[in-house]
């Protein structure tokens, strides 16, 4: 397979590559720590709005923010909050029919100027569904026109070029986890409730499987007389 650019492979020492990997993780961790220090009551309000939602949480985004959005929607759904991902481009070709007035929008855009996402705002306002903006630009159109703002601003991306969505998408995902965690508390979710949403796999077995589910009993027990011959 040929790359879409001229390959300029370099013979770099393992020590340099390892230092690069550690540096990327450290930069992303630093941005998470900064975010933890500066978040305020807005994130609490967002969690309260979601916990009171009578419909679904409609998560939308495009590009890397869209990938984060899919994971965020899956996280909320796994915690008992009905949620789904709405592709912000497909929405204009019929998928807006999935959105109801009882829903809450959760729009993710680092720049806050993603046109396909901005164009969805009037529809949500028209039907009366509130919108939570997750953006790194608090002065953006999305931030100003949304009902609630979650600021995910980062000083710089963590990749060697300082361009690829790395720190920003990590913070977007972590912010979704934080809001989902608060929503869990507000809804009073217990381990038994959580187990209902994860009946399969090792997690489901750990939470739900009991000895009685596996053991033979009553008529299933093979009873043999002690005088029977082998």
C-alpha cells in the first residue's frame, strides 16, 4: 500500500520514541488536571438537566468529535440514560426525525464552529429541546447559542506536530465521563441496576451469575441407589 505522502522514514532510537510516548501521555494528563481545576457549576447543571430528561440524550458531532460522541452516548446508555448518537450531517437527510421535544442535545465541537452542528441548533430550539455545548472555544457560535456550556479548552494538542486532535479529544471524552458519573448519582443508580444493562460478558457474569444459575437441582439431580452396580 502506498501512502498519500512521501515516506521519509527515520531510524530513531528507542529512547527517543519512548520519551515521545511518555510526553504525549503527560501532556494529556496535564490538560485533564487543568480542566479539573477550572470546571464550575455549569457541569453540575448539565448533569441535572440530563438526569431530569424525559426523552433521550442526543449526542452529536463530526470528525474526531463524532467518534468521541459515539463513545459518550454508549457510556450514558450503559448507565441507564437512554442515549444515541446523531450524525450531524446525516441529521439533515432524515435523521432529525429521531429527535423529540423531550430530548436533550449534547453537541461536541472543539472549535465550536462546525457548520453541520451549528445548523442543528435552530431545530432543537424550535421543538424546545435544550442543548449542552462541549467546546474548547467559549466564544464560539455553539457556545453562545447553546443553553449550557462545558468548556473543554486545551492549551495545545499532545502529538509531535501539535495538530492532531489528542489532548482535546481526551478531554472531551473525560468530560462526558464526568457528567455521566454525576448523572449516575442523581439517578440513584445501584450495582443491581447497572447489572441489568450488562447481562452479557464477564461483567454480566460477575454481577448477575449465581450458583443457582448453574447447579443442578430437584429432578435434574441424577439419583442412584447405593446398592446399584457400576
